[in-house]
């Protein structure tokens, strides 16, 4: 008799547990009563060539929005195209939903306008073989918040990071000697940047309208500053002692006119 009662109670427990588990599954958004032990792996959704010589550099885009550039040598220099209300990259992935970019070791340059206006891009990983970043390469990437440029990079061309309005910090590689015109202009959220001691030239409008940049130190290696390079930057400190320097004062208001800082 006791054995029969125990059997009956066990049966009732099982019958009650199943609908409860099904209700829990429905609340969690499962279509059916099933447990998924492992997330589905990302799959390649598109691919192609993007090398300066064609197939020397290739690209793949997966279902998670990860764009991987692989190969040996330089990327192709792309142009931008008008997309109704803005200019965007003419690269083959231009209209895709890219969230992350990985430039693999072996790739030596990032082409012009390669990721221009990729507004969903939040992260970039650059391989240690990259030596140059082309003009407009990452301009208007408004969701990009930070980037570390490896020491292998010696050239950052004009407007490479212009209008990256979400960018708050950037580390410039020690190999860079010149910051070209408009490289970081209109990066309105940029608060932290270090100019390496090897930089000798800062071209016109390089940091113009970086209105959140409350302080920037210019190393004494800098011998020339272009027109309005720091327009609308609240405070600039020159760390050098070179005589006849065009900036004159130690603490400046951030406006450059006719080669002089006021």
C-alpha cells in the first residue's frame, strides 16, 4: 500500500513539473520546451577581394557583423559615394551592418574611405603589420568610442577619423611624425589624446572643433602647427622651450591665425 502511494505521488510530481517548466520556457521566449546548451556559431554571409592587387587581400563578413580583412600587402583605395543624404564608402561591404573590424597581421595599409560612415562600427583591431591609415578611412564612424593605433603605423592621412562623434579616446602610435589636416576634426566627444614625442608637424584643422578636449599637451618635438589646428579646443599646453616657436605662450586659447597662436 505504502509503495503504491509513493508511486502515485511521484507520478503527480512529474505531471505537475512539465507544465510549470513549459510556462517558464514561454516566459523566457522559447518557441518550444527545449534547452539550448550552446549559442549558434556565427556564419560567413559575404566575402570578396579588397586588395590593391586584387586577391592579395580578402574580406569576410559574418552573421554577427564581424568584418575580417586578411592577406598580405595593401588594401584598395576606395572612393566615397552619395547615399541620398550622406557620403558613404564605396567598398563592397559599405551597406552591410558592420559592428567590428579586424585587420589581420599581413595587411599593411587601410585604404581610403574603407569604412567611411559605417555608423554601426563599435570596435577596431589593427594588426601590427599596418603602416598607414588612408584618408577618410574611418570618418563619420559615429559609434566608434576608442581606438589604439599600433606602433607600426607611421602615416595617418587627412580626415582618417574626422567626425567620429562618439570617439572619446585614442592612442596615436609612436611612429607617427605628422598629424595631417582634419585628421581628428569634429570629434566632439574626444576627451583624451596623447601626441607622441616623435611628432614634428600638426597640420591645419587637425583637432578643430574637438570641443570636449579640455587639455592637450604638445611635445617639444613639434616644430610647425597649421592654420586653426586647435580651433575651439579650450586649452593647449606646449611642453617645449624652442625659441622662435610660432605658438608663443605656454597656455593658449586654441585659435591659430596667420601662423600665430592667440
